[in-house]
């Protein structure tokens, strides 16, 4: 690939940020110097990061490029919704970039040790879950945030975002571990029982927190692992049946879940109250049409939580269905790169980690986009790199930093995007 051709994606990213900043400034009627400086910083960081990865041979050259595009769109939309949100989002993006390369370096440096730390991952997860239950605050029916420094002005941390990475690392270590001598059970049975035990403990904590969206994410990731690593058909059916029973119990006995399902099935029955969020989301997507109303020309303020849960609806209104589909395709390509990295691995643990992270992050995208488009019941999780949020941004960067490290350890990803 020629140097000019290899630099072309960066020019598109710079152009995207420049056009977005100009449109927002026109819509607001004023230039915000801090926002413009941060937007320029993102372009510079994207350039430096791409040069580091591609020229130094640190694996897949396209992961960070795709992330930069998604982060740029997220920053533009956050600036459009509220300048303060946008500025904080851009700062989280820059800090997330540091997390990306720190996670990459740590994974490469500790790669031989990481498969042996199964119970450390599990212990840290339990400790973070317990801290959330003890010190956490309840928001939108879920107890999943720890606020440091006081309500309103403090720093909000969502430990479950970090636990997602520990969960994948623990399952990967379990399914690629060598069986201990002296055990009467078959090696695969030991792995399945260990993985099931770790998963059940995590799911119980999540149910106590009333965090159903992340519960689904954890269970489906576990189900993916046991399918890939050879669970019998009976064991798969047993887990599926248990999930159906737990889901049915939640729908019939928990008002929080009942309301979500009722809104999903009949959103217009109470469009001014319970169904207000999803109906406004559908109206916004419909108003955008194919080409969108333009950055700054939409009515995104009518959508509650538009900066976090419903950011995809705002994108569709102002950038159109075509813009929304472009975002979806970027996530598809990001998932494809992750699975390609996994398939190219020869190290069993690295392969399992790459599979698990790629699946979990891809599923997260499907759950939130499916929720705001009424394909599935709405759950309160974020759209990676686009929704507002520090904990989600940093941990997702770290997860993809691990994927970058796996692609860099031995294998080379050379095909063009």
C-alpha cells in the first residue's frame, strides 16, 4: 500500500471533524475555542496513533481508525446537544486513547502470565460488585454507579464496565486452561462447571443491582463461550431454559421489567408518559428521512437521555437513515476486524480473549441500537465511543487496546479496509 493511499483515511477523519465543528459553530452562532482545540487534538492524536500502529507494526492498522471515526461522530453529536457534554466527551476520548495504548502494552508485556490469573479476575469482579452494592447509588431503577466527591459535582464510576473485561479474561483463562491431575471429571466438564460458577455469581450480583441490560450481555457472552468451546447440546439447552425461566420471572414479578416489555410491545398506548422515550426516538428517526435534517437542525431535545441511551436516534434525525446505516456498518467492520484477529491467533488464550471481547462489544452495539429502534426491549447501555460517558469510553478503549495487542503479538492483519 502506498504511503499516500495509507494516509487517505486520516484525511477523511480530519475532514469529518472540520466539517462537524464548522456546522456546530454555525448552528450555535459562535465558535467555542476549547471545543475547536479539542477537535484538533483528536485529529492530531488519530494521526500519531495511526503512525505508531502502522509504521511500527503494532498489528491491525484499522482498529484505531474506525474508533477515531466513531469517536469523532460521538464528539460532534455531543457538542451539538450540549457544549459542556461535547467538551467532556472529547476529553474522555483523549484519555481513552491513553488507556488504549496502556492496555495494549500491559497485555503484551504480561501475556504469558495472564492465562494463570483466573481467580484474580473473579476476585476483582466480586470486590467491584460488592463495592457497588455497598457504596453505589440508584439511577433509573438500577444500582450501578459509585459517585466519588458528592452528588452532582463528583466523579461517577460504573464498575460493571470494567468487570466486563475481567469477565471475558476469566472465561478465556478457564476454557484454555490445562486440566489438573487427579480430577475424576472430564477436562471439558471441569471447564464448563467453572465457567458456569463464575457466570452465576456475576449474574446474581447484576440481578441484585437490577441491571438487566448488562445481565443479558454477560449471559450471552457466556453462552457464546460454551457454544464455541464444545458444550453438549443438552448443556446448551439447559442454559437456554434457565435463561427463559429467569426472564419469565423478571417479566411477571418485577415491575421494572414489566414496564420495559409493555413499552416495547405498546409504545403508543401511553406515548405521553411511559412510552415517551421510545416514541420520541421513533419520531426522530422518521423525521430524519434518508438524508437527515442537518447538524443542528433537528429537534433532538425532545428525546430524554439523548446524549447517552438515544444518541443513535439523534444521529438518524440529523444525518439521516443513510448516516445511521454508515455508523452501523462501521460497527460491523469493527466486529469483523476483531473476529479476524481471533481467527488468525495461534495462542489459545489470546484467541479466546479476542473472540470474547469482539462478541461482547458487537452484542452491546446490537442491544442499544435494537432498543432505540424498537427491535428489542430498551436497556440502558451505551453505544460504544458515541454515547456520553467516561467509564464506558475508557473501558471500551482498553478492550480494543487488548485486541490491538493480540493482533500485534505474532500475527499481521494486512488486508485493506
